[in-house]
């Protein structure tokens, strides 16, 4: 167990084992924070499989077993940690799965957020709070591009659960004076993305094809458009929100949209291959209700937080393809990668 140091700011991250949690933990450690994370007990029992993204940080972070489904367990973590800042990232975050199990998505995501806010208010009401809202709240978009003032029209249990979390966060701010901010984050990816999300499915699938382990890549709706940024950039916006004098809500996005097809073409171009020979659009991967177009306007985050996305679309795709190829021991021929960059 690490010693607590009273002169350092203390941050608590729910979802520390995920893509965003791992980048945020690195950022906060680099800023001198004492970092605590909430993890499920099963994760502590199976660290090699479940703590992979934070493996290099394990000596420097404090982990606490708790469940978003149990208020007493969350309450106990707040009593022990007494954080100065809390980043609530944990959720059932796979939109597609929320159609298979609406009940657990709504229960975990809505109650989990409520439990965290209620414990914070009771134990450390001065703790600053960040809620991981999502562009999925915009759903069937009412305006292009989407801003902090665009009306929500969610299209899945996941999107609905995020609207509820957003409203809970705003209500704790207005009713109880908690420094509680909502980030409305558009899609953000990285080599640490889960394999079920489309970007990682594409880059890991491509690496498997190159390795000779797969012959095709089966995907769903290739026309859907997303505003894709890099997760490493987006966690900086989370931190900046909690450094402001007043809490508020912010869109975090690049302001540029691309289709799934664009992502595929960019990924295959990195290795000089023709996607038409490998990619199959399979109706089994279509969703009952699709979010067809997302594009955010990050003007408020730019002007009030001084935040900007640093990684562009090509840089993101290139990093993901290179990491997945390296992970499988696949060489990207020098000629191919040079051509791809042209
Ligand atoms: O990568 P996705 O599964 O991400 P999605 O649904 O946009 O949600 C992600 O971003 C949200 C922010 O807007 C987060 F809140 C959320 O937690 C998550 O991180 O799908 C992106 C698009 C969709 O339109 C989907 O229909 O890709 C399309 N798609 C096409 N084929 C596919 C596939 N998605 C997946 N996962 N798998 C496919 O085979």
C-alpha cells in the first residue's frame, strides 16, 4: 500500500482501468497528484488481464475495490480517499451492447452516477466533480454542428443513461452548489481502445489480415459519420474543466467528421492495401437505431479552457495501425508506409 502524502492534491478516478482512465491517471501523476482508482474486485483478482492499461502505473496509484451497483461500496471509497477531484468515467460504454441489455446499462450508468454524486455531496462537498457525458446524447442530431446548447435526442439506452447522468450532474451543481462539470465528449480513440469499437476493430482486423490470421473484416454501417479525436488529448480537457473557477458544461471535439468508410480507407492506405478486397458490410452489425452523423463545435472549450485537439485524423489512424501491427509482430514495409504518408 502506498503512503498518503497530505500536501498533494488527491484525485479519484472511476473507470481507471479503461482507455480514458489510464491516460487521465498518467496525466494526473505527471502533475503531481495522488491518484486513486475505483476498480471491480474481479480486476484485482485478475490483474494481468484486467489491469493491462495501467500495468506500468500500479506502483504509483491506489486502487480500491467497489461496484457502481453498490452505494455502500462507493460511499466507503469516498470516506477513505476524501478526494479533492473526482473523475467519474466508469460506465457500460458500448452503445451496441446497450440494445442487448437496456436494463443493466440504465441501472449501472444512471445509479452509478447518482451513487458517486450522493457520496461526494455527503462526505466531501468541496470535491470537484467531472461527469463523462457523451455526444451520443445528441443522437438524431437537431443541429449541425452540435454545441452545448443543442437539444438532446438520444437513440439508445446508453445515450439515455448519459442524458440522465448529465442532468444529475447539473442538478447537483444547481441544487447543492457542487463544483460539478459535464464533458460532452465526442468519439475519442487510441491504441488502448477496446476491440469492440469500430476504430480498433478496423486497425486490429487489418493487422490480423496482414499477419495471415484473417481473410476479411466484417463491419456494420459504413456510412455513419463520427468526429474522432485522440483520447490522450481529451483527458486534458477533463482536467482543465476542474481547474476553472466555476463549473460548466463543455463540448470536446475536433470539429471535423469522417465516415467509417473514411477510417477504413485511411487505415488500409497506411499499409498500401485495397479495402474493397477485404471489408464486408454485414447487416448483423447494424443497430436498431443509428446515430448517423456527429460533429462537434469545440469553440467554448477552446475559448474558456484554452483546449485544442492536438492529434489529427491521419495521425490517430496511423498510430493505431502501427501499434496493432507491432503488437502482432507485423512489419509495415518501409515502401508502403512511405507511400501511405504521401
Ligand atoms: O465505435 P463505435 O461502437 O462507437 P459509438 O457507438 O459512436 O460510441 C462511442 O463514442 C461515444 C461518443 O460519441 C461514446 F459515448 C461511447 O461510449 C463510445 O465510446 O461505433 C461508431 C460507429 C457507429 O455508427 C456504428 O454503427 O461505427 C459504426 N459501425 C459500423 N460497423 C460499427 C461497426 N461499430 C462497431 N462497434 N462495430 C462494427 O462492426
